[in-house]
């Protein structure tokens, strides 16, 4: 696939990570995204990478599968790396070409930011790969339950987020089909001036938005046909259960944060 993203997909396996409570996974990912900014040297970044590798091993996901899913975002990581490489200053100048300068601080900062982006993507991808959309909805709804006292639509918000994650791969597949159909009709998305490329994208966006709205309408009709009326009077088939595994995961996150604080510059 042209858009071979794995985020938003769910792979049913029997692993340690799959058996975790969705609430503990959501809390852990949220905390991980925060503490990842504590990494500011080689040792702290190595700890972050090791934590991600441990998560992949415990989830029984193949590294090749994760790699194929991350290839599409490498261009974003590369652009971020180059921007920080040439714009950051400080340290010894390693390379100079006109007004562009590569310094030691810029090089280290670019590497650390690239690692930071990759580990965040890997952790969030593991969340969707090991947690079904229903579990994500139930977990988010449970965590946001106190906001119901403020008359906030917690259930509807959690459902909206889980549906958005679920339809990311579907929309990308639809985009690829439209691109191939337009290319078969003579459209060119890769050559010509910037203005011509932008014009070529218009025939791509129109059917994509029309298809997205059609899918949303079909989904709404299907939910109504099955008696969905929001959170009022709704019961759950599967009850969430917090076990020692979930406590151990949060303890590992806290331990990782303490280690980063101890060894950071």
C-alpha cells in the first residue's frame, strides 16, 4: 500500500499488552508522551528506546510489521531532523555552506528530537494495535467519567475519538484507490510545477470528502438501526477489570520517569 500506516488498526493476539486494562494503557501512553520530553542526552534517549522495544516484545508484534507501518511517517521525521540540524546553533561547527551551518549541538538536538517523535509514534501505535476500538471507548469513558458532573458528553466524546482512530486506515485505503483511479485517467500527481500539482489534488479531495461523508452517514444509520441512543440506559457487555498487570505497568512508567530525572543533564 502507498499509505501503509498501522496506527488505528487492531491486531487480536494473546499477549501481555493485549490483556492489560485499556485504562492503564491510556494513562501510560499519556504519561509517556509527557516524560519523553525529559530525555535530553544519549542515556535518557536510550532508556526511551529500550522501553519501546520492551513494549513491542511484550505485545508479540513483529518488528517488520511495525517498521512497515512507520515508513510513511519517516518523511516527517526526516524533515524535522533537517530543520533542527540547520537551524539549531551552538557548539563546534561541523559543516558550513553559505548561511547554513551544522554544529554539534544542532546534530545532537536533531537526533534527540527524531528519536522523541519515533518513540511517541511507536507507543501510540502499540496502543491501537493491542486495544480494540470498543476497549478504547470504554477506557476513555471511564477515565473521563468525573466530567459528567459538569454535563459534558463524555460517552459521545470517547466514541468519536475511537471511531476517528478506527477510520484512519479506511480513509487511507480510499485515498490510494482514488489516486490509482485518477492516475489511470491521466492525472499526474508527481511532476509539473507546484501550482499544477495543487490543481491535480482537487479531483482527489472532492471524491475523498464525498466518500467520507457517505461513510459517516452509513455508520450513523447503522447505529440508529441497532438502537443506539447515546449513553442513556446503555449497559456494557464487557466490564473493565484492573489487575496487578496494570499496576505493574504504571509502576514501570513511574520508574522510567525517575530514571530520566536522575540521569538527565
